[in-house]
C-alpha cells in the first residue's frame, strides 16, 4: 500500500505519468476508480472540495470520525507549512491527496469484503494478512473439532450445525456432552447461536464456555476475551456472563464484554436494554444504554461509551479514539497473530483514526503512523519492532 500511495503522490506532483510508468499504468488499468479519484484532486480547488466532501464516501457511522481525521490533516498542513504559496503547493497537496486516496482504497476494500470478495485490493508477497473466521470447538469428553473457515459460525440445537445447516455433531453426540468450549485463536473470529437463541460473536483469542442446553432456572456462560452478545429475551430465566473480573446479569439485551485475562481492566458496554454488573466486595451497578463499566482490580466505575467504537471490531473495523499505542498494538497482535516489541517511550502515544480490519497489517500501520511522525517500525517475519 505504501508503494501505491507513492505512485499516486508522484503522479500528482507531475514526476510520472501512465505513459512513463508501467506500474502506474497497470494500477490504473486494474482500478480505474483510483485514476478518477486522483484526477479529481490535481488542482487546489479539487483537493479543497475533496476535503470538504470526503465524508460522502462513508455511511452515517463513519461521518464524524472521518471528518475528525480530515480536520487533523488540514491542521497539520497549516501548522507545518503556514500560508500556501504557488511554488510549494504541489508537494504539500500531493501528500495530503495521497492520504485521501489511501483512505479511499481502504473504503473500497472494506466494501469489497462485505460484498463477499475477500481478496484484498492489493497484496504483496510477504504481507501480514488479516484474521479470518476460524475456531476450535471442544466437547466435554475432550474431542477437538477445528471448525471450517468457510462458515462464519455455528448454531446450537438438538444437534450442532454450521450456519447453513450442515451438521457437525448429531443429537446423540450433543446429548452426551453437557458442556462445550468454543475458542478462537489469534487471528480468528467466530459466531455461535446458543440453544436459547442468544447470538454471540467472538473476537480474536477468545474462549466461551457454555452448556449444550440451559438449565431450568438460569442461562450461564463463561467468557475470557472479547465477545458481543445479543441475548434472547426470557424474563423468567436470567442470562449470566461470568468473566475472571465481573459477573454480568441480563434478561434480554445487546452488550459487548472485553475481558482479556492479561489486561489490567475489563469493560462491559451496553447498547440496548439494561444489565447488572457485580464484582466481589462491591454493590452491583445497573448500566443504561450508552454506558460502560470499567473494572480495575477491586474497583468499578461507570462511564459513557461510544457505541460505534465498542462495536467496531464486530463490524470489521479498527477504530482508535485517542487510544494509547500500547493498547492499539495489543489489538493488532491478536488480530494479525503477530508479536510486537514496543519501545517504552512510545507506549503512551495517543492514536486516532479508523481503518478496515480486513486490510493487510502494513496498511493499518501506515494509518497509525499518520498520527505521529515519531512512529517507525520494522518487520522480521511475524515479529514487529516499533521504535522512534
């Protein structure tokens, strides 16, 4: 992706043309929409219009975030360059234009994925590819079933089947295993519909323990990692999510739980309905939609939450909203199945921006680097070193 942006920047500066660059000619031949975008930005007026109208490329959930990103780009230009002059307008605007085109490429790729085309717009031989639908189902008697990546999830009934109805375990096998364990690895995600109709989406490196059928008086599961729940309503049978740090009790609602064992805090974000959060030694607290609980050690606080932000992973997006670089890299480690070595002096750098989770790792890093010029990295296989 870096090579593509450099080609487009050089084209805007006038140093190359499709006639003089085979790489640029091939790029425009394969993706004519990029040439249309680029040509619309080759004047000062065209770029200014693009900065103002770029939000139209995105649906309503993207608008605010992308306007914030573009606002920062404008502010950076004015801070670093002062008033524009005709002698230097092209290098400056070409750089910003390449950023806009770069973001557009991510948008096209994201929509291609959602339309069922999972091939990245541009792939390189040594690219670190994004995660995919993969998980392992372990039965109570110890059998491990590697679930097919051709499906997004499984459905619990008197048997267990993929989401198209193909049976994995028949009725007798399910009856013999009262407890089941669904686990996603690093670089994996999966979906399960539980016996009561509750839908659960598992993020990378997440474990869910649940019964094949629920008892008469309650519905209880155990979670380690991150998952989004859409709980089937049942006022006579509460639904309980037990993590290593808190207990979540609901009757029927939509919420996200982020509770990785190695993290210092755990979060429960409520989107719809109400939930009761309890931890040992403290009075339980009730969340309302738009609120989240944050548990640190033996304390719990209630705070507002951006619902788009907490659901970004489920919707196929990374969204970094003034988040520390250390936190960002942990998310990338899980999704791309990589190991990151982060320089201590960079851990608290604040990162902002959004990008599709289905982009290659290098593309995501290019977006992150735009927030702070001190960020540099090098790759040694799946080991990533982040440095100044």
